[in-house]
C-alpha cells in the first residue's frame, strides 16, 4: 500500500518541527556557551630602573565590543642596586571601535622586594592607559601610566612619588562567534516563534475521516 498525500504531508510537517527545535537548541546553546579567554604578554619599562615582562590573562572581547584583560607580573627587574623582585596585577578594560582598541588600566597593586644584606619590600599602587589595534583576533599596542610606593623602607624609592611606567603589549583575544554576536537574542526569539507556529500548524484538530482514507 502507498501512503496518501495527507500522510506524507503529516510526516514532512513533523520533520520540519524537529528541524526547527534542533536549530533552536543549537542557537540557544551557542548563545549561552561561556566565552573562553585568551592570553598575551606585556613588556614594562620602569622609570630609572629597567624593564621586565609580564602576562595578560583572560583577554576577551565581548559581543558588546567591551574588552577585558588581567595583567600579572612576577619577575625580576635589574637595577643599579641589584635585582628587585616585582609582583603585581592590574585590570585592563576598554572598548573596541572597528580595529582600534583602548581603555584604562586600573587597580594596579603590587610589591617590590629588595635583598641586599636582608630582604625588605615596598608596596605600590598605580594606574594607566592602553591603546592598540586588532588584526583578526590578535591585538598589539602600547601603554603608559604611573606607580606610587606607599611604604618604601629604602631611601632610593620615595613614598608618594609617582614613577612612570610604559611599554608594549600583545594578546590573542577570544572573541564572540561572528555568526551570532549581538543578534543572538533576536535569533532566539525568531526560533521560538518559528517552532511555535509549526507546532500549532501540525497539531490542528483533524477530521474524523475513516482510517482507510489515509492509505490507498
């Protein structure tokens, strides 16, 4: 026996509903999948003392074009009075405008440890500003700012005096999936509407035709 056109249409409608629901699930999962974060590096010059390197962690560009990175430094800087161990972190935020990136550096806090006959340390805080450009998901640029020591035990470093910092940075950003981006909520709503319409159209009350009319 051959299935009637009504039966074939009913099967096709069920397949359409299943496809719509599957598409909606894929879009929803993509929209709420956490954006993983990239990483990079910084090369820092400290006024009068030398240079050292650090890391940029959690480098990401969100669908609203906001930029976020965390700077972490744990390295030695060579000074005329010997090596100094510097540990610090700071928050880089900002925005993407086309291929241009820029923003403030805030919450810089750290410690410098000096060891001559004994080891002593000095705390510092700071702030700055960064700029750069984006090529694909790779960004490069420069930054500058100041750090200020709050409890220096050595006369070579004065409390309350800003010291200039500057340098270069690069990072590989994790960016939102371009197929969705800021339009994700719109796709989700359209998917729900599409699936609902198909469900309604395929679950209308059918006539009480005898079962033998479904088959030829």
